[in-house]
C-alpha cells in the first residue's frame, strides 16, 4: 500500500510539470525570421527577442514566437519581410 501511495504522488508531480520548452538555435531563427545574422544579433542585443546563451551558442524559446509577435517586428508593407504563407 505504501508503494502505491508513492506512485500516486510521483504521478501527480509528473502531471504538474511543464512540458519541455523547444529551443531554436541561431540558424533556425534566421530561417524563421528570414533575416541576416547581423539583424538577429541586433534584435537580441536590444532585447526585442529573448534568448539564452549556452556555451557559445544562443538559443531562442520557440513558444515565444507566435505569428502576432512576428508581425510586430516586421514591416508589413514590405512583402519580402512577411512571415506568413500568403
């Protein structure tokens, strides 16, 4: 009975944890934003986009980059800078 209680407690702890966050590296971010390395560096430096540095690489949380956010950092009048599939 004691082991069952321990298993129930463990299941509850696991059920309450957040799913792992998917991180994108700089190459993936440049592909997503369709921008140059220097533009990505500028966005990172002025705090427009969040990032974490692990070792010598920067990683960006994928769940932060929704279409609404992407639309705020682009020029909508320039069709080459659009992030949607239209």
